[in-house]
C-alpha cells in the first residue's frame, strides 16, 4: 500500500510539473523575442508607452538608442525615451534626454518638441514664487530659445503662455519683496525693488502697481522732482489705471510743495544782506 501511494505521489508530481511547464511555455511565447529589428522593437515599445507602461517602454527605447545608433528610428526612440522620463515625472532625466536628441539629431522631426519639452521640464520643477527660482529662470531661457529657433512652430502660442507664467512668477517675487519693505517704511529699499520690477517685468500685471508705488517711495523720501516724473508717467501710461486719482492728488501736493520751496528761496534772496 505504501509503495502504491508513493507511485501515485510521483505521478501527481510529474503531472503538476508538466502542466506548469506548458503554462510557462505559453506565457513565454507572448513575450518579446530576444532578437528584434530596431523597427519592431520600437513598435513594441511605443505600444507599451501608449498603454502607460513607461518603465518597460523606457527599457526598450534605451536598447534601441544604445545598440542601433545609426538606425533610421533612433531619433524616435530617443524622443520617446525622454517622454517616458517626463511621464514618470523624472524631469531632470527627461530634460537630459531631450537635450541628447537636439545634440545628436538636430534635424529630427522631434527637435521643436524636444526644445519645448526641455523648458516644460524646468517649468514643472519651478516652485512657489517665494522659493529659489533657478528652475523658473532655466525654463525662461529654454522657452525664449524655442521662440527664437522655431518662430513658426505650431507650439509657439503654448510656449508663449508658459513663458508669460514664468515671467509673472518672477515679477511677483520682486514685487512682494518691494511690498514688504514698503510696509516697513523702508522706502529706499522698496524703490529699488519696484525699479527691478519695472526694468525686467514692466509688461506683466505687476508693472502698473510697481510704477505707482515707486512714485510713493520717492514721495516719502522727499524726492519731489523724481516723484513728480513717476506719477506723471503713470497717468500718461495708465490713463484708466487703478491709481490715477491717487497719482493726480500726489502731483497736486508735489506742485504745492515745489511752489512753496520756490517762494521761500525767492524770499530769502530778496532779504537784504546784513553788513
């Protein structure tokens, strides 16, 4: 009886291994063959990419880039390798791979997309306006280079919007610094930062506010002629602006102050000199 049980156990084990082998063999037949043309591997990799399997797709794109540098599809593989990093939010790696495409395949059909995506990688890394803005500055450089290199690209409008967002963020940072000094009555420092906004970001939504408050900073420092010039510029540039009435009131006050000063000077000159 024990011998019979042992035989049955052996037979059962063999059957299990046989079924398992057949199952694994069937599964392996659906896997990618170890030797493929670059075109076939690219097709498979793009299918993985489109299904959202970015890690697996990244492996195949890397194989093509490393093993088939002279292939007609290598620039496509390079671009999608960068895209895979981007989809995985690996923005530094993505930017590096897009740069490789531009460096190694400058005539690629993906060149303008790659230039835009480099800027977009840095744009995604750009933090809140109150933090270090090194990635915002990098994004600005890349977007500007894109507009210079591809002025007729279909991506031009999208790039311009992203560039504007970056510039607004930098303008907001400097404007908020100016506001901080203004609220502390540190008028000289406030004027410096308002000037920074006007010199770099006059065309942003912060330009108008910076111009008016620059006049206020000069007014509180008793820089009458400079304040007069700034308020006059504001009224001329923004005739329907938010601060027009306030600027006009300041101008009238400054005119009265200057008239009083002029009157006092004249009076002093007219006084007889004592012997």
